[in-house]
């Protein structure tokens, strides 16, 4: 069995030789004979093909279709981010590399893994979305410098687009992951861009790297850390056991609550000092039940 680096190299050669690699069969057009369809490939091959396409600038890094990010797009903001493979999802593809035990979310709990907005709800459930995010993580881990250069170039392009519209650019480096170093690196490379993140890593709140972060409540296991973050004047994110259209509480834990479902630009609406970004409970019935049992979703 070929190692993942060799697979990536093979697909890069195929691309250079003019071979067509597409995610799905497109019924609206006739694809060339011999087209490689990633959706039909085994997981390692599909991720390697995606990685090769990214390295060849044939696939975008920024997530343009995320509904939460798109809510903020308008006259004031252009909001986008990077959706890479969360938690341990990519491990089967990373076997045989030094990243075989990699996790993209070091402080993940089962409830958030089962209800991850980046991988198991909405379009994240699709096989094509899974291939795309695993391919991006694979590319970042194995070809870090080139990947960061490509990500930076896309951010700067998006910044120019925002400026032409008279808007500001907001970047969420970790839509589905929790990699503080990634957000910090991109913030340093792209001054003038508003970089923000959600994290479950308490130490990340203390980083002075130009990234606005809030600590996510994951349940009883990190409730003390969330309380401590509020006590020290930081923001936190809390999922409430309410529906999308239900009102958020005015306060939680003694801090004012702002509506995190309105858009993802919470840092532009946050008050001085401690605050709570309130989110409604999402997912199917089983995911919601798991979230309640684990304390991931709390009562108002």
C-alpha cells in the first residue's frame, strides 16, 4: 500500500499531466473520459487527491458556503474562515505518518464530537464535505509552509475584496478545529484582518497574538474553566437548551449575553469585560439528547 505522501505526489503528477479530477459527477456537463471522481475513491486516495488539488491551487481553502459565517456578510463585514477536519476524524488517513495520533481538538468531549457543526450537521455530513476538510488538514500537516502560504494568499485576496466594498474582513481560522497556533500564524501574516476563534483550551485565552477568542462550554468537565474565564473578564460561548427562534437569557453566570446566532461577529458586539455568546441547541433529536445529558447544552 502506498504511503500518503506518495499518493499525493501521484495525484499532483496526474494534475500536471492534464488529468481531470472532480469531486462528483456533474450531470449538467459531460466530464472528460478518464476523469477521476473523488467521491468514488477510498478515503486515503480521496484525501490525497484533494490535497494535491489544494497544492496546485485548484481548490479554495476558505469556506464560502458556511451559513453561520455568511450571516454577517453585508455592508460592514465580509466573514469567512477555514473548515479543516475536526478532532480525530482524519486519523485513518494519517496512519503511517508522524501525525497518526493527531487531534485537531485537544479538549473535545463526546457531546461536541457527536454534534460538531463542522462535520456532522448540515452540509458537513456530506461525503464531499468530509473529503474536502480532511484534504485540507492533510495538506496543512504534511506541507505546512506551502499550505500556510496558500491560506494567506486567499485571506489577502478576500481582504482586497472586502476593501473594494468598503467592508472589513473577519477570519475564523478554526471553524471546526481548535488549533490556536493556526489562528495566531494567520493573524501575524495578515495584519488589518479581524481574526477570531472559539476555543476549549483555557491557556489560549492568555495568548497575545492578535486573535479574539472566547472559551466554549463543553459540559461539566470544563465548567470551572468557563467560570474562571468570566471571573477574569473573558468572553465565553454557551449553548442553551433552546430552539433557534427562542429568546436568549439576558445574563448567564453574572455576565451579559449577546446573541451568537445572529451572526459570528460577536467581537464587534461584545461589551467591555466578561460576556457570554449565547447559542441555541442544534442537531437532530439524538444529538440534542446527548448534548443535554453531557451538560453541553444548559438550561437558561
